[in-house]
């Protein structure tokens, strides 16, 4: 069992990010058994959940645009995604085999005008989710991250954790990425900030 100051953060293991989902990550469902087993090693487990309202500004359909194009949001360049993880839908639900008996579920991406990749901040990089305060209140200074997708939500969460001063590890075998190119860049960016990548 890891010490009480060390939390596991499970990022966005939801139906829409698994095969058959609206924004499926190849092999996304393959990590579920390993993540479930890893939870037994931690006394503090936190899960995050993408939780978008309909017509969210990050959806391509909200701009009559093609998915995976971009637009300039007030906070910077935003990728336009297929509609996914809409509040209350099956796509937003956790994978049915995933354990959800953690200490906290952080929902993100619910502000209509701002997307949220990170478990700590929305994409404007200033609006907090509350996770940092929760961890500090619990006396947690070390985090391990797993989940979907390695090149987006896991990456942004790990970078923010490191910038906030948490000792941060990503277990990459319990993650899957959307694209090999963005995965390579994400790995480099995380490593540069001192994130430990464990394969």
C-alpha cells in the first residue's frame, strides 16, 4: 500500500473514450483491469470524468465545422471534437467494468465556453477544478496518473500536477493515446517538467 500522502488519479476512463465511443481511443478498454488492480495499492483514489453540456464550445457541431479542426477560443487554439461525454448520457458514464469506489470524482469540461483537459484547471489555465485544494487538504504531495488519453487529458493533468509542486508519475502502460505524434510530444513535455514516466 502506498503511503497516505500518495494519491492515484484515474483520468476519464469513460465509454466515449473506449472502442465504440464517440471519441474512441484505440485500446482504451484494455487498461481497465490493470487500473482496477492498481487501486488496491492506494488509500486515496480520485477519478475524473469529462462532463460536457450539449452544444459545448469544443464540439465541432457547435461551429458547423469538421471534427479535429481548430478554432481560436478566447483562451487560445482549441481542437474541435466530435460530440462526446455529454452530461447524463451513456457515453459520459465510466466504463462499466471500471471500479468507481474511489474517494472523489472530479467532473470537468462542464463550463459551456471552456474545454477542460486537465484534472486541475480548465483550458484557460486559471479556472480551477478544486482538485489541488482537495489534495492539499488531505496532505497529499505525490500523485500517480493513469487513464485516457495519454496525449491530452493525462498529459495536461500531469503537467499541471508537476507545475503545482506535486511529485508526479504517469504509468504509461495503463494509458492509451489518440495519436502517436501527439503522444511523442506529450511524453517529451511531461518529462521536461520532471514527470516520471513508467512503462
